[in-house]
C-alpha cells in the first residue's frame, strides 16, 4: 500500500492516477476539510480530466484520511514555500511530514519526496531529521526524491506521458520506486542520485524562467523603438535552431516564479543570468501598470475606476492564483497609494481582491478600458464583447482593430 502525504495540486492527481492503475493507495492530508470534501466525492480544484480520474480511483478503492498509515511506501507531496526576502526554500512542511512518517513507519520503509526542493535540501534538512530520530538511512528507512514535472492545465495527460526522474541513494531502491511509477507512467523513468534529481527539477524551471525573461526583455526593447515583438519572434522562430517563448504580463505560479530563486539564494555570486532574468520577469506587472497609465494619457482618460483587468489566475484555464501577475500588479498599484482597477476572472469564484466582479458582462459594462492579463478560453471565445473598448492585450490574442500591446 502507498500512503500519499499531501493532497494538493500534485499529491491528489498522483494518488488518483496510481489508484486508477490498480495500486492500493491511501491519501493523507492534515486538512480535515479537504479530506471531507474528497470523501464526499468532490475534487478540490479544477483541472482537465481530474473528475474522471477521481471517479476511476474511487472505483479502484482509494481512501482518504487525516491519519498517516503504517505501510512500506510513503510519497510526500507537501508544499515548499520560499522565503521571498532570503530567496531560500522553506522546508518546514517537508520536515513535518517526514517526522510524522517516522512516527508510524515500519523498519525498511521507503520515503519518496516529490515536493520541489532546492539542491542539497535533502542532505541539509531531511537526513538529519531522520538520523536524529535514531533511524539508519539505507537500513531502517530508504530515501528517494522523485520530483514532479506536470504542468497545471494538462496535468492528467502529463502524469501519464512525461518522462520522470528518480533520485535514490541505492540503485535497487530507485529501481523499485521506478516500478511503482511505471504502473501508470508511459514516459522514460531515469534513476539517478538524490542531489542530481533535486537539481534537475530546479534547472528545468529555471530554463523556462530565463527564456520567458528573454522574451519579456525583447518586448521591452521593441516597445522602446516601436517594433512588433510578436512578428519578430514569429520570424525568428522559423530559424531551425531558434525557439523563443512569448512575452507576457509577468510570470506566476508556484514553480517558475519561485524555483530559480533557490539557485540565486544558494549561489548569489554565480547565478547572474538567473538573477537578472528573475528581476526582469518580476518587473513585468509594473511594466504593464505603466503601459496602462501611458495609454490612459494618450486616450485622455483620467478615471482609473473605468479600467478593468481581465484574469486573476497565474495563467489560462486554471484556478490557481499563486504569485499571479494580476495580484502583483494590484499590490504594486497599492504601493503607489492608488486603487480602483476593476477585476474579473471566470475561475475565481470567491472575492479575493477589491472591486472584483463575477459576471463578465457586468464587468465589461463597468469599464471603458480592458487589460487582458490572462488568455482564458472564455475571453478568446467572447472577444467580440470587447468591441468599442480600449484594449491592452498582454498576450497578443485579440484580433480587433487598434489594440495596444505590452
Ligand atoms: N509564461 C509566459 N510566457 C511563456 C510561457 C509561460 O509568460 O511563453 C508564463 C505563464 O503565463 C505563467 C508562467 O509563465 O504565468 C508559468 O507558466 P508555465 O505554463 O510555463 O509553467 P507552470 O508554472 O504552470 O509549470 C511549470 C512546468 N515547468 C516547465 O515547463 C519546465 C511544469 O512542467 C512543472 O511541473 C511545474 O512548473 C512545477 O510544478 O514545477
């Protein structure tokens, strides 16, 4: 039996996927409310294919509880927040979960950590916790790091098809864990050591962050000299060895906007390109705010309350608002002692910011100037509703005439 600890954005789909493929799974989370929602047969966030996977996992007998189980394999998928000021990972939830596993696990159990951690975290924080409790790693307990790689918005497909990395001290243990993941994963599963596995995960997200920063920097250069960044990127990408990403209003989510900072925090004098890239991405919401003021001036608009931000989530067609560029833009506006921007997002049902609307038509009636912060399918399908508005399109998705870009 596998006990998956932490049933959030990664732990839940992983537990469901294993169960749907015949693995005996118990999901544990300390959040009793979340467990009762799952026990009531409801998923806790929106994701393509998740409800169907949930149905299959229930049929296969998955169980949910707040209790840690006595079993031979644990998968820890708890959050790893980062300290914004120190730019370092905070392993407190991982450590707490490991301590709780140690309270119940039998001798010889395997502990797999899926949570993203910075390189060296397992050596520095996890091993000492295990050793302090009197466990001999490799004998009483086997340690493995299997970082998750799935992308919100396409999690179910990527769980099935992505290649995976398993880091283990002992090759045989790595191979055994590989066979568990192979119960559902159709991609290649590489077995390596723990520190390499930690580093690969952070490097993958850093690669994407640096490349998005490059696109954002190009957007700024092109804005400065009135060139069309999208046309330039489109043409450059026709070169066989060029593949530039897209500029946007900022980088959100709990991964790409966070993980690269671990490298800057740990190697401040070495991670120069990464540091600059992260600053470029973090500066994008402010850049958009300045564009809003610039366009208002050009259109002789003075009332900021007639301006609306479309989209609050960190990217399209997900309900996750962590590190969202829209939230960053609103914070920045408040720091300048200004407020009044209206906001709407079809995926955010609760009120989380001021002046938030829950109906697209009402939102549009209340504004003259719309800023497309997130390219949800909804706005792509209903673009005609924006006719007659001043439009700042941060994703180049709007084909109406006279649209402004970042
Ligand atoms: N973005 C751009 N321009 C682009 C692509 C993305 O501005 O060309 C922005 C998005 O709008 C969003 C942010 O970047 O705000 C991040 O979105 P994303 O879709 O690139 O990635 P995430 O954060 O949803 O998921 C990433 C993935 N990592 C990589 O692609 C290397 C995923 O595979 C990881 O599992 C996930 O991080 C994670 O959990 O670490």
